[in-house]
């Protein structure tokens, strides 16, 4: 038993030269790391048939699509426990046929044996179809300090506080990988976001659990900055003149001011709204009278109304106790600002 290390059956387990105490303990314990520490040489690596989370049995859980965690079978938890994997459990997902990779965390261990359920954006990132094979390997990722993202639609600018929305959405993620296009949901609307840059490492991924992460936003895809147009104040053309419209015509010409002014000065009275011929029930002809029939409204001309300030002449029957005001009908484009005030005569 000299010159080496032996087990209970006097079988040498390794040379004594060049071995530190950690290597000796690992050799004596069958290669397992002691005291629950992580052994980088022991990794969880398995093949699974992948399916989107919408195909999970039971109640539909659409919210799983807007995160970065997967669903593994219970046997995977058993293996991970025996391998003393460090927490949080992070995994590298690989499509070996196309050599596409991304990273994810694990949410639950309730999938059927041999299956793994992925968010839809992760299926698209790895170009996987339902039932395709994917390799899932345990890994360690550095704590992230910076990430630059790019919204895939200008609609993302409609959010009043995008940083707060993104901070809340990242609670459903444990890792971020460069070139990933993940999805978040806010106010019943889905937004796609691309990861442009990550630090400290841009080649693999980063962990976003319990870390102070700085977020930078790139302009959304399809966003066009508004062009700065100079606004000029319309200059005065002259005393009493009208300001021209953008097409070069004056406002007076557009509303035909001269014709309206001549029409307002004419003495022709407007047609009466109650002009009609009456008939007697006895069949006798109605005698024509110059006086205004009972109940008929006489509308004075506009010139008389504005110049003299006279009141509307309203005839009424003997049974009427109130005068019926006549409607004021003005030409198009002309305004009326009220009648002149006529003082009431005092009673003797």
C-alpha cells in the first residue's frame, strides 16, 4: 500500500504524484464532486422530442409562450439532482442538424417522458417542428450586465413606459442569448423583441437572475423619424386684405364674397315659409286679400332688418296670446350678430 492510494480491496485508485486533495477526494468518491459543489465535467445532456407549449395536455397555458423557460419530464429532475447541478438550472438547447443554439431555464418537471415543451418563439429560433429532436445540456452562464434590444415593430413606441414593461416581462426569463427574438405580451398585444448585444459575453448567453441589468433600446424595425418642417407665419398683404390660402387663392375668392355682399344689399324679401293657398270646407272660393292671413308669418327683407332694426311682423289670430317668432334665414356665409336694442316706452 505504498506509493499510491487504494480502496478497501487494495486496488490502486491513482498515483500519489501530481494529485491535489480535491482530485484525491473525487477519485475516492467515484468522480462525484463533494459537498454539493458543481463539477464542470459532469453535465446533463439528453435528447428530447420537442413540442410547443400549446400542445401540453390539460389547461391551456398561453402565458408560457411569453417567457424563456421550458417544461421537462420528472426523470430529468432525478438526473439533475444526482449530478449536483448548481442553481438556477440553465440549459443550452441545440438543433444539431442546423447547428442552431439558444439558452433557457426550466419552469416545471411535469412533461411526459422523452418530451420537452418549448415556447413558440424558441421553436422558431431553433427551426424545430413538433416532434423534432433537440439536445438539452446543462450549462453555466455569467451574470449579465448589459443588453441591447430592438423591437420588431414601431407599435412598441405606443407603450407609455417601455422600460417598466420590459422589466416586468424579463421576470419570466432566466437567460438571454444574442440574436434571439423573444415575445412579450402587454395589453393583449404581442411584441417581438430581438437581442442585439449582450455583455459581458456576446458569443454565448447571459443569466438575468438576481443581477443589475442595464437595458438599451435600438430604434424599432420600420421606424422612420419625422422630418423637421419649418413653419412660417403668413405675412400681412395689406390693410384690410385677406390672408391667402396655401394654394394661392384668397379667402374672399373662395367664398365668393362679392356676390354675397351684393345679395345682402338687395331689397327683395325672402320667400315666406308658410306661403300657400287656402280652401274653405263649404267649397266657396277664398277671396284674395292684401292683409296677412291669420297664422301666416311675414318675414321682412334682410336689409330692412339690419338697417331699421324693426321687429318681425307676426300676425296672429284672436285666440293667440303670444307672437310666433319667424325663422331668420341668411345667405350662405353671412353671420348675424343680433338685433338693435329698442328701448321700451314707459307707461303713462
